[in-house]
C-alpha cells in the first residue's frame, strides 16, 4: 500500500472506510449468494429429500432474483455498510501504528513478514470485535431467504433487527459467533494485507511495471485469493453459527459439519467466496490507493 505516514489517522480511517463501503456496495450480491450456499443444508442434515435449492454462484443469484426480486441480492446492505465503516476503517488505519509497535516502535526500520502478519492479526481482531453486531445482523437478514414463500419475516430492516435481537435474546447476543468471527477476520486481514504488500512489491520488481492501477488490480486479486484459501473453513463456521441456532458452540458446528457433510463442506461456496473477495479486494484497494493519493 501507499505510504501512510503522510496521512493522519483520522484521514486514513475515512479513506479506508469509504473504500471498504464502496467495495461492499458493488459486491454484496456475491456475498448474499455465498451466505445462502454456506447455510444450505444437505438432506442428511435437514431431514428433507430433494436436491439442494441453490447450485453454483450464478444459479444462486438467478434463483434469488427470480424468487425474491433483484433487490433481494442487496439484502443486508445497510448493516454491511455499518460493518465496513467500522471494520474496514479500523483494520487499515490501525495497521500502521500496530506494525510500528510490533517492530519496536521504529517506523523507519525494516519490518519482517512475521511482524506484518502479527500486526494485521491484531488489528483485524480489534476491528471485528467492535463490528460484530453489524456482521450478525447482515447475516441474519441474508439468511431470511431460506424461509418458505409467504412466511413472516423476523426483521423488517437493519434497525429493527438490532432492536429485536436485543429485546428477544439480550444485548450480548449481538456478539454471537464472535470467536469464529475474530479468527476468520484476523486471519483474512493478515492474508489480505500481507499478501497485497508482498504481491505488489514483487510486481514492482518486474521491468515495465509501475505503481499504477494495473499493479493495484493484480495485487488485489492476489490478496483476495490467499484470503479465501486460508479463511474459507472459518468463514463457513461463522456463517452457520450466526445464521442458525442449532449449534451449541463453534466446536459443535465444526464437528457436525465434518461428520454430516465431510471436509469439503468447509470450502462450500469457495468460488463465489473468491469471486466476492477477489472483486472486493480489487475495488477496495484500487479505491483506497487513489483516495490516499488525494489526501497525501
């Protein structure tokens, strides 16, 4: 990423928050499809016969649009933007100071890959701890598409979902799934930031490449691929913990999923997840790099 030393913490926070929100707005239909695929139960788990309702990324998008309307693909966009403003803003704006702390406070010193990964793990964990309620509401709203046609919806919108969850389940319920969410986002944040820096650095060593949009695009794709490859199993567990109440704990969710559906279930929705995170990272980093140049 571009040098952060010329931008204030507040400026970097708002640059990161804006870039993350813009990327979320562009790619949430892919996220909705991903969540539906992950929450979809096989006949052995649900006790129902028949083939799965959703098949593949495009098939899932078409089915949702056909049965629920095109706007259903943007279900959860409001809490999604809430989440990205908090999580997206904090994870990147805190990265520089935490990375300096991990390297002994010397901002001019060479930072090792281990120190970069450690800094990204810490900032990802801090950011998602504050943003977990928004993530929970987003998943709940996206998961409502599983209900039969005509069935009453639990939530009329994002604010109603926050209110209903607090009223019926208690304030602490907003942090349901925090464990796997911290694990997922800390790991994915480390994969994204470290791989983006590394891929960008490698590309810039190739003759003919400069710090431009093409470089940012390729580095963003690399960040998305490594983030999905590493974070998919945790992402599946997180979505199921937040979307259903049949699991007693994170470990229980992992054991049931492994026993009933097999190890490959942890990579269910891998392609839509990569389509989502790959495009999300490209849009976010492209936007972030351009906005930061305006501020610096």
